[in-house]
C-alpha cells in the first residue's frame, strides 16, 4: 500500500513540475511579447493557458484522490 502511494505521489510531483515548466514558458513568452512587441508570443501564451488550466484540474483531482487513500 505504501509503495503504491509513494508511486502516485511521485507521479503527482512530476505533473506539478511539468505544470511549472509550462507556466515558466508562458512568463517568458509574455515578457518577450512586451519587450519585442510581437503578438505571436501572446498567442502562444493564450494557447498554453488552456493547457495549464487543464493540467491544474487534473492535478487537483489526483491530489484529492491521493489524500483520500
């Protein structure tokens, strides 16, 4: 039981790190859009926003399920 929990917790941690990576890219693209005044970077940010939102929903669900174990 503990092993399965540890594996699920590790997988959740990896998903949170991946979400952080997406957020970091979004921040970089936002800064580049402001500095270079290029709309293409903002379009990338907006596309990644949906991905980030979906990741958050999935992570919240997994964390809730993990706490219930």
